[in-house]
C-alpha cells in the first residue's frame, strides 16, 4: 500500500497528458488528410488522348510517371492527372517536345490501408465522443450522467478518528447515543431480546453546540463507515434529482452496512409539505417523500442508522418525527458551567498554558457560550499571545480574548472629541449606577468607554450563576438599567443635548417590554395570554391576505402596555440617578480617567476608596465580579444614529 501511495498523484496527470497527446496527434492527422484531399481537388483529370495532343502542341511543361499514373503541369501552371496504357513511344514523344519528365516506381498500397486512411477522421471523432461519455459517467455526482448520483462523502479513520473523548460538555446527549454505538458494535445484544435499535436520531440544538462532532464521535466509537451529506445537496432546480440522490445514497449505504448516514441541516429538505404557494409537486417535496420511504418503507434498510442535525425542529414535517423514522430526538443544549470547563480543557490541551490559567474561572465568565464559541475563545487567546511574542498563553490573554469575543475589537484608531467622551462616560455611568441600586440586577463585571465594535462604550453585567428562567423583578430591573444611560444624559447635559446613543438600549427595552406583555403574561391588563402580531402574507411583492391574530382594540392595548412598562423603567432610573447625582459624577470621572473599570473597582469608588493599579495589584488574577455570564444584559451604548442593536438577551426557555 505504501509503495503505491507516491504514484497516486502522478497517475491522473500522466493519464491526462496521454489523452491530450492522442487528441492533438489525431487532429494533426485529420488536418493533413483533409489538406491532402483538398490539395488533390486542385488537380484536373484529363483523358490520355488529350494529354498526347497537349504534348504535341507543346503545352505540357513537366510530367511525373508513376507506373500507369501520370501527373504533371501545363505551361500555364495548371496541374493535371491521367492514366496511360502501355505506350512504348511515350518517352520518345516527351523527349522530342522537350518536356521535363521523371519516373518513379509504383507504390504498393493495400486496400485495407486505403480504407483506414479514409476512415481515420471518422474513427477519431468516435474515439473523442467515447472518451467524453466515459468522463461524464465516471464518479458519483460528476458530469451530466452522474447528475442524480449521491454527493455523500464517506469518512473513515483516515480522515481523523473522533471519539467521545473529543466531545465534552454534553454528557446527557452522549449517553442517549451510547446505545446506538453498542448496537453497531454488537447487534445481537438487542436482537436476541426482540429489541430494535432506533432507525434515526435527530440532534436538536443551537448552532455551534457540537451536533456534527457528536455524530462523528458515534461513527468513531463504533468503527463503522460514516456517510455525511448536507440537506442542501439534495435540492436542485430539476424535479426528481434530489429523490434520485436519496436512492443512490441508501444504495451506497447498503453496501457498507452497518453504517451511519449523517444529514446536516436537514431542515433544508425536511420542511412541512404543502406550505408553499407553488403547489405540492416541487423538487423539495419529492426529495422528502423519497427520504421518508427509504427510512421506513416496504424495503427495510437494516444496519443503516440515520443521524440528522438541525437548529429548527419546529419547521420539520411531522412524518419525519414519527416512530420508525426519527425515533429519538436528542437535545444538544449550550453547556453549563461544568460542561464549559470540560470543553475548555479539551481545547486548552492543544495550547501551551501559563501557570495562572484557571479553566474554572474562564468557564464561570462565559455562560451562554457554545462549544464553538469556547474554541474560538481559546484560539483568540493563543493569537493574542503570539502577537505579543509570548511563549505561553496566560490569563490576561484569555480575559482580553473574552472581551474581544463578547464586546468586539477595540477601535484604537477612532478619535473621540472631549464632549463625546464625556457624554459616553456619563451614559455608561448611568447604566452602572442604576444597576448598583437595583437589587434584582446582575453584578457589574466591567464598564468601559473604549469603543469596541460598533459601540462607543459598554457596561457588562454578569449573573452569579447560570440562569434558565427570567423573573419579573429582574425584567423591571433590566428595564431600568437600559434606560439609565438615556436618563443620565438628560440630567447632566439637558433635554436638548440627549444623543442618539441610547438607540440600542431603547430597542432592547422595547423588545423586552413587548415580550413581557404578549408572551410571558406580565401585564395585568392584558392577562396571561399568548398574543402574536398581525401578519400579512405576501407573494412576489403582492399582498395575498392579512391574518389577524389580535383585534384592533387588543393591539392598541398591547401598545399602551408596552409603553407603560418602558416609562415605568424610565421613571425608576430617573429616581435613582436624581437621588445619587454625586455618585454619578464620581463614577463618570473615574471612567474618564481610567477608561475601563472592573466591577470590584466600581464598588471601591462607590465606597469612597481609591483604585490601586500598581504592578503588584496587576499581578493578581483578574476576578469575576459576582459570577459570570456571556450575555451583557443591558447598557451597551450604540454608535451615533443607532448603529448597534440593543444589548441584552433573554435566556432560552424564559
């Protein structure tokens, strides 16, 4: 096997060179034959008696004698050709008229050779046609003849074996899939008791949580072939192509059974049928129908397990989710603090770490991060250390990388005027001060007036633990914190000097208030009712119908309640900042001096202390104020004109 590996890259090149050499040679021969035939068409055949007459008249300039064939040139340059009988006096006649002549022996040409020369152009065209047809038919999914072939790629251990040791932070999902691995290793363990392994497992979770990695780990643990394909690879503009690829994919899988077929982003082909406006006989529905038949039809595909992944299970067709097809739905959520620590340890094993790096501390500071986010965090820290010329990645690089991932890169080239910098400082000080005086608010992790991304400043608050629900008192606290920046600008600079920097905060507050009123039943006037907005159905720019989910009176009530909730948060923020204006000046002054303050430093300033930023203080590990989080809840100041959407996100499941 090793002797053949070096030759593999050369074989296709040599084959192509040989093919092109034959094609070029054939074209040269064809051109020469055609040129010879075209040249022969300029020769005028004449009768032998006319030839004798022309010789006697002195009109013949030269003659070439080849057996009974005579070729020559007239005095006017016209070429001629004739055939002579046995004429012993021909040579004497030519000498008497002064004709230049030459004699050559007659060529012995076989009939088969003449036929081959005449048939050469046609044979060449047939050979080229056969070559291109074989090229179109070779390879799955290549060329016109392979248009309906499956594009699934089979991954084996040669491409890098992935096991459950490489998957961390999703222990519950891994345990649910261990049964599939056991079945692939020892099918008789289940079959002798009459049990049947689920034919399909649907991995559901947000992007970046490790669904694809988990599917590869199943194949790596079981040691079976692993076919991977994307849902979009089935959908083409021609009806029937996707269904043909599904059939071909299962045919390939049967030859390698037991095996796993992994379909990534299955929602591209598995959406609800009959939901479109163009009828039901379209390409996507044909493909879905064929997939349903292959998974649980009359012809059972034993030993083939389908694993699919999607982050949109709500749009899948119910026929896909019934028992017998995707029997098992495995939720792959964002990891908790224990899972994040394990994921960080997996990725940190590939990076040289400094002694001060504590994965637990980083995990506490990144709730809401997916596995892909954590991998990106470790990579950014390594790049920062390399940029600084360090040989080890320290805790300072991880903190800086976390700020870059969560808040964006520092805009060091952006020059702000003193007035803009002062307004930004008071804006962020307003967010921070309201947060400190709201008991339900999360502790402040960091406040900065350094422009990052599209924001001119930011206050990041981190919860003390992972949160899975959202309470009423915290919603109102977050509403007040979001309004704190706008209120601070109005108190310090006046009504006419309020800037557009609070556009992101207003958007966040509006979305939060509308969710409180329409989805979470947090309004006494509306009640615990789920309400959705009126929707218009539009097709090709034309409005087809309007679906009314709420009446006009209810819509007006919703708007009024949303406005009331926001104004209530505005009033709470104004009450806090008006009663503690001295602290607002003190905190804004510290931001103008230091530009970035940690949560601990803000508390020291509020207590009347001074900040120690000496070398000895900097050597201490960077602390996490009151816990950790990845999602800033409020206080993100947008650029002028409302460039940045409101910060703060509602936890999943709230």
